[in-house]
C-alpha cells in the first residue's frame, strides 16, 4: 500500500502533464494533474500535510439540499423553538433544484451569490436564507464535510426597516366603541384593553391564567403560540421577558372578574371555551378595524402605540424597555426614539450648552472650521 505520508509524482508524456498522487489514511488515492513539476510536488506535500494533521476532508457526494435537511433535523431542531424550526424549514424550501442538487464540496460563494441575485424572493426572505446557509456552511466545516466556507463573501441587501405604525388616541377610542357596540365582538373587549394598557404581545395576553394576576399587575412568564393550528405554551425567549406589569384598576378588575369562575387555564378563550388561536384573533382584528372604518394595521401596532405614548408622556426609556420585555434598551430607543417629545427641537440648545458655544468667539469658531486653501502663488 502506498504510504499516505509520501505520495508520488510522474510526467505523463501523452498528456504533457505532471501527475501527482497521494493516498489518504484509509488507502483511498487522490490525484491531480499540473503543468509543472513544482506545482505537482507542492500539491502532493500539502495533501500529505493535511492527512498527517487530520485536516483532510474526505470526498463526499452529499448535496446542499440533503445537507440542509440533515442540518435542520440533527443540529437545529433540538436548539430552537418549534415555531422557529418551522420558519427555518419554510426558508429552506426556497432553495430550488438549481442549488439544492449541487454537491456540497463543489459549491462556491459565486454560485450561491448568483442564485440569490437572480431569485425573485423578497429582500426579507433573501436575508433569512443567507443567514440559514451561513449557519449550515459553518456546521459543515465543523463536522468535516467541507474544507472551505461556501458562504464566504456572500452578501444580500438588508431589507429596509419598516416605519413603526401606531394608532392615535382617537382611533383607539373608536376601536373600543366599535367592539362594545357589537355583541359578537364584545367578548374581545378584554383582550384589546389589556393590549393597549400593557404593551404585551398577543401571545403573552392569551397565555394569562388566574395565577398570573398579582394585585394591581399581571405577571408575564409564558406565551401562547400557534403551531400547525394547535395552541401551545412556551416560556419567554429571554430573562427580560419575565416581568410584572401594573395595569389600571378598571382593567385589573375585568381580569379578576373573568378569572373568578376559572380554576386554571387561560383567562381569555374563544366562544367554545378553548384557547384562542392567534390566526383567528388576526382575522377578528381585521373585521374590527374594517367596521370601525380605520385603515388596517397589525395587532402588534397596539404594542407600538403603547410604547410611543409612554415615551411621549415622558416615561424614561429604561422603564419602557422593562415594561415591553426588551433585553436591550437600545432596541427600544431604535424603535420608538422618534416619540420622545421635543427631541429634535432641543438639540440646538443642548449643543450650545454642552460645548459652551455662547461664550466662544464665533469668528474664531468659523475660522477654525474653514479649510486652509493651498497657495497658488508661483515661486519666482
């Protein structure tokens, strides 16, 4: 058996090429042809070094499509929430045969970038697909399937952040009046009231049980999500998601009244007494806005409205972030900083105060801020 530490090279007269050959530790021979003896010998030595160091990647015909399925089922499924896993699977479904049938070891960043560029996917889906492929590529390297990252340098335009939409106080009043005036919609009064007053996510409100009522506040410690048409409970994603939110007395009174006859289970339920599905709430929400004559905005905009109103009322950003369950106040500021009253109008006076501009020589400031122009006078 040829020793993998050595390998061999020889000149093929009929081809006019130098043939290099090396056998891996299992005895499988790898060969390649080169124009010069130097190139052939360099390749032989580099391959032998990989075998010795254990960096060699064995040849495999596994395709990208097969690897993505393995990556999701073996590595991703056990680490993410069920709904997140379904989102990953939906993203992976956007890889068609053109890319899915390419062998993993033959896949290149150029091939992936071309696929992304020529796809008719939305910018948001392209962004999610690139992130998924990046994770899959790194795991393929870590597990010894490939040697080089097939996502190295692949770029995608980040989708433009959407402007936060909110409801005006007048619109909120119309919404509540519309709900209270319709017997079929009236049972949603409590859900909408809590959403406006708490800024909680829909799933957090739907998950509330009698045990979550704590004096003048509600305790958020879980969320109800819909997975394949089934309502399931899950814990908050971060520690910041566990929180206590004080609410107005009248809303707490409604919650206690609704929970009075319950021993356990969710306080807010559908007409049949079962947990509410978020898709059904979304449909009802559309009907409510249509009947109220208000342009459609997602249910989530009630959360945006709550946060914006608190900031507009002068509530500190840290308190708003805590109430919303944001782990980073900077995220809250990025979303709702525009709602801080007088922010832009106060900037000029703040700059003057911080830099003490009023007591400075204005002419000196202007002179210092002007660029010195190069002299154009010729030397005699």
